[in-house]
C-alpha cells in the first residue's frame, strides 16, 4: 500500500517537473524578448498597453508556476 502511494507521488512529480521547466523557460524567453524590445525601442517608449500585457502574462504564468511547485511538494510528502 505504501509502495503504491510512493509510486503515485513519484509519477505526479514526473509529470509536474516538465511543466515547471517549460514555464520557467517560457518566462525567461518572454523576459529576454521584452528586454530586446526595450533596447530596440529606446528612442520610442514601449506602449503602456504592451508592457502591461506582458507583465500580466508573466504574473499569471508565475502564479501557475507557484501552484505547480506546491503540487510537487505535496506529492513529495504524500508517501
């Protein structure tokens, strides 16, 4: 019985970790693109709507990432 719980928790971690990695990579890429756009548009300020949209997107993604970390920690402690 305990072995089955351990296997279930292990499987949950295996499914969560790639999603965490994907979202971290995506957040990193979005930040890099935003930085490049800011450098390119030095003479022309980026629109407030663009900046707000990107930061809102990142905030949503990071909030979901935090939930994935919590799920992963919960799965670790279940067995």
